[in-house]
C-alpha cells in the first residue's frame, strides 16, 4: 500500500495544483487524495465540498469576471471560444455572450474529447477559484465537461482566431451573432437602447406603445407597405379589406403620439418603422427603429432642439463610460480618429444654423457639388456632410425650412424672411452620416392647419387630426431620431446594415 501511495504521489504531484480543487484527482476522489498525500486544498474563500456546499449555477461570465460571484462549486454553460491541449493540462475558453471576455476553464487532459471543439456548446462543472494568472481574476477547475451541442470545425463558416469584417459576416445572418465583433456591437446596441429609455424616464416622459398597423401616412412620402391578409389577397373581390379600409405598416408613430400629447405633458415611443424605399445606400433600411417624442406646452423650437441634443449626448456618454471593452473590440472596424470625434462631440455644444444660412454656405463654397444647392430644394447627403465639416466637424442643427419641404403638420413661421414661407422645423446633421433626426413645432392653430390640409387635399383623411385642435390644444412639438443612424455615428460603422441584427432592405429579406 505504501509503495502505491508513493507511486501515485510522484506521478501526479506536478499536476496537483490544477486538480486539487476538483472532485477527482486522476480518478481518485479528492478527499481520498488529501488523506493519501497529506496535502491541503487551496483556500478559495468558499466552503469545501466536504462541508456539503451545494452546486451553484453561474448567471453569466460578465458578473463572474467582475468579482461579484463567490468561489465554490459551480455549473456554467456557454460556447467554446478557445481550446489548448497540453501534456498535463487542458485549457478551454468559454463565453456566454454576456461580455467580450471569456472565462478560462482548466481541466485534466482526460476530459478532452473529439466533440469538444471551437464553437461547441458545453456545460462545465467544477470549482471557481482565484486565478494565478494576471489575465483574469478567476478560473474554473473542471471536474466534468459535457458537450451539449457539437460544432464541426471543418463545416463551421466562422474559423477560430480569424478576424472577420462586419461586411463578411453579413453572408451568414443566422450565425453572425457568434462573431466576437458583431456580438460586441449587439451588446452596445442593447446598452444604447437602455440609455435611451433611461433618458426619457429621467426627464419625466411617459412611454407609449404606438401601433405598427396604421391607416395614416405620417410623412406623406407615399413609401408605404400595404398590409393585406392572405384571405384578402386571394379574394376575387380585390376591394375587400381586412380592416374595411387600407392599412399600412407604420412609417412613424408621431401622429399617435400627438394624440397622447393632449393628455400627457411628455410622451415618447421607441419601436420599428417601415419604409418601402428602393434605395440600397449605406444609410437606408426598409425596417428600422425610431425614437420619437412629443412635448406639450412648448415655447419655441429651442425646446425641441434642447431635448434632441440632451438625448444624443446622454446616449453617447453612457456608451463611452460603460462599454470600454466592447468599444475596444469594435475599434478594428472603425476609423482610427473616431474616438477623438466622439470626445469632441461631448465637449462642444452643437451648432445651429438656419436653412437659408446653410444654402448661403453651400453656394459660397468652392466645392463642386453634384447637386447644385438652391433655396427651396432639399439638402442632399453631400450637402449635409459638408455643412457638418464646415461647422467644425460637430453635429449641427438646420432650422426654419421651406414649408414645401416639410410635412403638413410643421408649424408655419409667423415672420418669413423675404416673404419666403418657412416652418419651425429642424434637422440634425452629424459628421460622416448626415441627417439622423428631424423635428418641428406642430401646427396648433386650427385655421392654419385646416387651410394647409385643404390645399393638400388631405382634409377628409385627417379630420380627426384637425379635431385635436378644437379641444384643449396647446403649443407642442416633437422629433423622430433614427436609432440605427445614431448607432452608426456613435460606433463609427459606415454601413447601416451592420448595426441591426437582421437588416431588411430592397430585394433582401433573409430569414
């Protein structure tokens, strides 16, 4: 018996520092190992197995690496991001998507199997303890590794240690979220979503769930998706509608928010919107998300501008201060100078110019524009980018637009420069992207709104909207911000298709 003990001790002592915390050492129960070798188990700050400590399921890797999880016996699940097999030890890097980092698992090489590969889903049982390596604070010394889902490394399109561009991973929409860079982007998107809600809630806004199906064309551009049921589509009577009237996917929740602004001082909505736009540019999607707000009892357009700037800076600041590791991981997909631009955005107030001033700047520029700038014409993207650069490479508000360029609900200015009809409307232009947000004071004067609707032939369709002005109407205004364009600007992503999980655009709707 003594010779057996000496043989076992001499064979495994080099590996004992890795295996002592687990339930078995080379197939021998840990308690038996301790008695035979006389060794002490490493102090981990938790109760020993012999104390009857229960097995705890780890919530996520992020909290574990932050040090908010105590040591002891644990069970974790995740996906293999790295695998290294050495003579005396097996290293497995496991991620669960909660952060950009991995949790290192250490095990006896005997736990390695052919199914344990990059991308496979695993369940690890073992002891969480302090790590002797400076790269991470803790590690798991595994007593078992169970492969829950295999992943053939030869067929799997995403290869280990290979860095893919966001454009390349677009080819695999069903697997794209497993790429570390795109996973980081999705976490940043979630943080931006939370920051958006937090801003409005801190400012006293009430969230409203506006409908996806609507009978209105808020923007008046006619870029609508007509909704029909399968019964209606197959019916011989093509005039028959499911709702007894045409229904469309919403292009904006603004009109419904205005209804709510008649009872609540501040309201907002945040949800999907749809445009049947055939553009395939880097800034356009058929399905995207809009952040929209309405404010009652406004005293001027500056009230709307102030809320837009406050929201924008709040989201940017929150991302920069709470997502450093994900931003660092995503930095390889962005321009080197992008971080400096964001810091500048937060340190300098946004600029503001009128539409007329913008046209003067463009006309006096030495730059040869493809679209000639002229008063009364809409600004093109080349104009928007030039204005943002001209104003110091910071976001710039363009106010007081020609009436004919804006929707019917924009409030007509009472004094018009050189008899030009303008409205109290504003667009926010940002560097590298262009227009990301539009807003206006809403026309609260019943007679002016009625004349405008009548002139456009919309009076019958929007009689309900006119009725809002009859019953306790007040000066009010609001805005709509394209969430994906905000993310493009904040994260420095050139293509809007790379800031949304499943991009939908003209001639493309996979999955």
